[in-house]
């Protein structure tokens, strides 16, 4: 980034990086794999369990909140705590979704064999095709966020945005496939602006 940029120029550059990252998804995503993930989640008889560390953890907790609203029973876990016994929540038929830019996050690398032994189906989300997560998931969804907002690509900004968008479109497709209607939303979301909008 040019050092003598003024604030407005910096803001526009930051916005362009995020926009470019999102626009690039349509070019790099394997929609056959995403379609397979939609089918697995739509037919899941257990819970969808999201897991991530650091910034990926925020994407995990956000996804769980949205998926529950879409009638997809979900939970996000703190992998630090999970490796001290919380993985006992996993049951046969659950779907475990580890989220990691590098695909080699130590806590998630440890978690995948545990989740598999407990009967979970693994859908990995990562930017690294050659990572542990990509190579050890039943479905590996990989992408390229191009450029983070900092020049050294250390701050997980565009990558977290892309992870969230990918999980959003999967959840939205599951919602459509399962024929979730306004009547369904009205039942579970009676309050707030959404509740007001859905009132008779």
C-alpha cells in the first residue's frame, strides 16, 4: 500500500480488497463440492458443529447463529475447551465443520480424528488445498481470499469475510431445499424487527 495515501484513499483501497476477495469466490469455488455439502447438511439428522480458532472462531459462532435461524440445528464450539472434554457432545450423524485459513491449525488438526471416531462427517473450509484439513475432510471446500487488509496478510479480514459468505450461501441453499417459509420463521422469531415484519 502506498504510504502517502490519505484516509479516504486508504478506505477505498481496503474496500476494494474486500470486494475483490468476494468477487473472486465465484471463480475459485468448486460448486460441485458445495452442492454435495448442501445435500449432506440438508439431510443431517444430528447437529452441525462449527469450529475455528481466532478469527475463524468468529465465523464459526456467526454461522451457528444463522443456521439455527434457518432451522439447521447448529452449535459452535471453543476448540480450546473442546480438547479438554467438550467433544463428548458429538454424536453419530453430526456434521463437523472446521474452519481454518491455513488448514493446519493445531487444535483443529487434533480435533478431526476425534470427530471422525465419534461418527461425525467432516466438511472442511480452508484456503490451503494441501493442508491437513483439506486432505482429511470428507468434503474439502477451498477458496482464495486474495489479499487481507494489511500488506503482510497477517490480519484475517478478507479471509474471514469469505469464510462467512461461503457458509451463508450453503445455509441459504439448505433453507431453500428444506422449504423453510415465513410461517416457520414467525414461530421461532416472534420478537424484534423480524418478528414485527412477520406479524399478521
